[in-house]
């Protein structure tokens, strides 16, 4: 297992990290590993316009919020 040393961590940040680790019943090293794994394993969100074959040319110039609002008004 690799070792990570961090220098120059501001005291307030370290204090918050220590409190978070304590609240989650982890060591500080475990908490850092947990935070890093959450951040690095997050799936990147994709735009609907990136998908092929779903009519993206129809929606390319559309304002999504305006479309949703128009649809909602039509329900009444």
C-alpha cells in the first residue's frame, strides 16, 4: 500500500479533517483515503447532447429550462 505525506496543511483544515474523521469513526488516514476515493471515483455527468441517435440536433438550440416550464404549464 502506498504512503502519502502532506506538508503545509493549514491548521483549520486539519482540524476539520480530524473532526470529520472522528464523526465517521475513522482515523485521519482512513478519512483522507475515503474522501479521495469518493472524489476520484465520481462518475462524470454527461450532457444529453453527447449521446448519439437521441435527436440531439433537435435540442441543440433549445433552452431546457424554458422547455420544461412550457411542458409544466401545459399540464394545467
